[in-house]
C-alpha cells in the first residue's frame, strides 16, 4: 500500500513565498462599493439606498402636507410644489 504525502500549506507557493504579496487584493474604500459583485455588498447598498429614498420621500410628503394644510401657497412656489409632488411619486 502506498503512503500518501501531504505537503505543508506553504509549499504550494514554493520556498520563501509563504507570505507573498502578489496575490489578488480586494478593493477597499469607495472602490469596494462602486465595483461590488459580492451579493452581501449589493444587498447593503440596496438597503442604504432604500432607507435614504424613504427619508427623502417622507420629507417631501411632509412639505406637501404642510402646504395643503391651509388654502393658498405658504411654503413653496407653485412650480416647486408640482415638481416636488412628481418627485415624491417617483421616489
């Protein structure tokens, strides 16, 4: 029966290359998020984006409600009110 031999883990790189620095590094900082392919990172970005849009849309809704509290224009001009109503619907 033949004996099996398992070389040490660092032997795959050759002698003296156990801590080589030429392997592929993952991006750090903003590049990690811009070039993300990891599903966990993409899910995190989706969650942050959804929460951000929720708060922006909520702020717009509160301005719209405050504007409609009394007849007439109190807070914003008519063009901004129409634009904000459209943006709130899209967000």
